[in-house]
C-alpha cells in the first residue's frame, strides 16, 4: 500500500497485489482536499487488511467491493 501524490494537497491510497500471476493495483480512496472518499491512514490500513483477507480466499478485492 502506498500514497500516490497527484498534485499539491491531493493524494490517493493505492494497493498493489498479485492474483493468478497478474500484477494489479486498486485505488481504495483519497487523502487530502477535493476527494469524495477521504481515508486517513488508520482506515486505509483496515481496508488493506480486508483486501488481504479476500486475496487469501482467492477473491479479487477490486471486483468484490
């Protein structure tokens, strides 16, 4: 999981994962001004844990949420 900085004051939380041999990434929410879905670090970590559980079950978190 990392924070992708777009411009001054805006960023997005991104999760990178690999499923069935393919590398994927999933934007889980925004951080900063101008985002509809604001996530702080604590919420982003909780979301990442949920995504990791889905991956362990063989589900694609991007398609399951």
